């Protein structure tokens, strides 16, 4: 059995002069929880759409479970499932009816429906119409639907977007459980760095259609070999001038100065702060780099326009809404 359940080689999608996905080479191991991070319009959705056979690549190749996504799309679809960001469940069906509908499509057993209702804690709501479900319950039901035919790979597009903290953590628990107990390889996209840090064995950051960073969360954070010192003062210009004289680069925003420094540099900066008037310094804090810092490091601070990557292909938007995988 091939160790890698997802493999891409120079995978590319081009619209005219725009390369939405640009020669991506990626291998994802069987049983891995893999996270794809990126700014708006970076290529995340286009990449997933090619992997799930919804969009034909312009170049390169991709294999899922050993099947070519272009040459063998039907075989690919039998071994994958996808739960997209927008709700796709029919709100006039009950939870049980919704799962039964999809079980019929995949010839799954009644026992599988019962198993999933139990796994996702939906037994008490199985005969309630989906219209009455909370957003978190509906997301749990849709993930259960994605598992109805025991897929080898589950694609989750922003699985906890818009959910409250408690529900988000519950979804995390379900994802970890199905990965551990059913051996499902999970490929997820998320804007929540905490989610990627918590769940993913490895993370890739995509920007402008290219993978710009890849590794475990700790490996990526170790690239930023420094601590982040934040100093909140009444006169940040004075602090910045002193730091500049010491050869230390800093950034300022309103009355806050931020410095990136090694462990040995912290004491020097702290001594500087101690020498100032007490009422001048409101805050002095030190923290290790987070995945958010890594993300900003690779993608920059500019806010990206919220433009859909699939605006070039209306059929793909329709496919996303239907959630037909």
C-alpha cells in the first residue's frame, strides 16, 4: 500500500495570464491530518477543487489513493469525500432522512447511519428537521454525511468557520476521533491558526498559487528564531530611537513598540525599560512566535480582497453549493 494517499506533481491551474495554482508538488501521508493555510485568493479552494475532481488542471498531475484525478475521476470519488464551507444539507429533511438519502447513493448500511448518529452525538435529534438545527449541529451532520461511505480521504473546507468556541472545540474532537478510530486522512483548509496548530500533523502555507512553507507547526515556528517583545509606552519614538542606537530594529503602532529579538537580547531591552520613568511604561511582555506570526512572515500584512477563486468557473460554484461529493 502506498504510504502517500495524496500526491501532486507540478499541479497547475491557469486562467489566462493568472496562475491560480502554480506548479505545486505535495505528498500527504496516509492517516495524516494536513492543513492548508493561505490568504484570500491564494489558491486554496482551486487546489482542493482539482483534488476532488471538480476542476480540471491546466498542467501537472494529481493522484488520490493511487488514482489519477483526470484519467480516473470516478475511482477518485469513490475513495474521497468533501464537506465544503457553505451548508449543503436540505433543511426540510430530518437528520436521519438526510443520512439515509446519501447512504442510498453509496449503498451504505443502516448500521453505518446509526454509527454516525452516535459518533456525532445526533441521536436525540435524528427525527428533527435540519431547519431546526443549530449551525454547529448542521456542520456535524454534514461531516457525518461525508463519512457515510467510509472514505479514505476527507476534505474539509473551513470546517468551523462562524462557530462559537465551544462548538469549534467539539468539532476538533470529532475530527481527531475519526482520524484516530477510522484511520481517515483529513485535508482541511482553515483561517484559524489555532485550529491548524491544534489538529494538524503538518501544515502548508500557500500564497499566490505557490506553497511557500511546509512542515509541522513547531518546525514552521522555529523558522522565526526570535521572541516578540511588546512595550507599551507614552513616548514610543524615544524608545525606538534608543533601540536604533543599539542597532535593534523595531516596529511601532500608536503607543506600542514591538521588537523581534533572541533570548539574550531580552535582558538588554528589559534593562532599557527599567531605566525609564515608571509611569512611562504601561506594558512589557515577551512571547514566543505563533503560527499567526509565521503566517504573516510568509504572506505579509496586506489585507487581501475577498474575491472568489472560482469566479472564472460558474459551474464550480454550483458544484460547491450542491456538495455532491
